[in-house]
């Protein structure tokens, strides 16, 4: 099979894992949520990654999520999976991704250990070489690559992108200026809209939007305004929506996931505001704050045919 060696661009969708009352994956809800992202025009789907509580999924649940994503997307946009953790698990998940027909995978950090650059190189090389699928490295936590390491990795044709979740602008400048368009550059910072103005000039042309799970029209409005240089609209969206939501997100560890589910529940999407330990649900006070922000959002920036929050 001919593989297009190109990283996704635009706004990347990262569906959560909806759980039913028994604590299992709610397959119908997941399909509906993925379809929602497709209908809203998101340019790629990243399934079973951090926002989907990757660390708490069983192998069987992982397979189900990947299967449902690929069957729902039907080739309309690229589908990437999350792989990572200990090396044996990561290799097992790359094989599952390949067998199910994914376009590629996002390599999450290795489990626990702070590795030297040589160790990180060997970890990533082993995973990338294990299949013919496209690979994107997630730069964060205990997996931060320096330029010489990344320069060796780009010798592998499967490596198509780097997603940054660190926010080290000095390092980002060094990497992007040395490597250029050999890689696609994705902003993976928490609430990436907050930092995207600093990333666009460096060549980052994609980002993962947490709020796209429940207000994707705002994600699109923001990104288009940013690219067009509409500073007034960007500032307005920051003031009224993005920064207030980000302030809630920073109140508790794990809100990067649970706040997404709360937002989805508020706007009427089937998700169930349930998360698995060690993540905690959104507290009532914060839930109400988010609800208030979203109600005002739909008043200020109405969405055609919007039937929730009325």
C-alpha cells in the first residue's frame, strides 16, 4: 500500500473515551462524538490518546476504539492512534493500529523512566521501524528530544511529525529552523489556543483543540482569525471564552480530560461526565462556571441549527 508521508494539518480532533454506567466504553456515544467532529470539519482524528485516558484503557478497549474510529471516519480524514508506555506495550499497539488500518500513530512518552537522548532515540526508533505507518513523536514530560536526536530520527521515512507539549520556544525555534518542512509541526500544549500565536510563525500548522470536542465552531473561528491576522477577533475570543475556560482547567490536575467531558455533557453530547482514576470529575462549582461560559458563548457566537443550551 502506498503511504502518503505527510503529517495532518489544521485542527486535530482528540475524542474522549465515553463510559457508560457500568464503566465500559459507550460505543454508540463514541461513534456519535467522532461523527460530530467530522461534521464540524476537523482535519484529523487522533483516537485512544491522552484525552481518551490512554493510560487506563485495556487492550480490548483500545482495539474497540480504534475499530470504531476507522469505521466511522471511512477515510475522510487521517486517523492516528496513541501508542506508548513501556516498549512491549507500545509495539503491541502499533501492530494493532496497522492491522486495523490506521494512517499512523502518535508516540506518547515511555513509562516512568527519564531516559538519556540515546535511550529516547532507541525507544522511538524501535517503535517507528516496527510498522510502515506514519509516526508523530509527542514531545513532552520525560520525552524531550534535542536537535541531534531528532536529526537522526528523521532519517526514518515513517516519521512525519513532531507534536510539542513542552512549550520551550528556544528549543522549538532550534528544531524548526534546522529541520524545516521535513516534519509537520503540531502544537500539543494544554489548551493549545492559548499558545498558538507563538507557534504559527515557527511553522506549526496544526494543533490539538480540547474545546473542539464541544465548541468546534469557536476553534475554527479562532484559528481562521489567527491566520488572517484578525487581532481584534482573536482578542475577543480570548477574553470571552478561551482564557476563562483555561482558568477553570488549571484549577485541578486532570481537568485537561474531565473538563472536556463536562463541556460535552453541557452542550448535549453523549459522553457521561465519568472519568477513571486517578483523574477526578469536574467539581460542581467549576462545572457551573463552564456552563455559564458556554451559554454566553452560544449567545455571542451562535451556531446554525444549534439545539442545546436553549
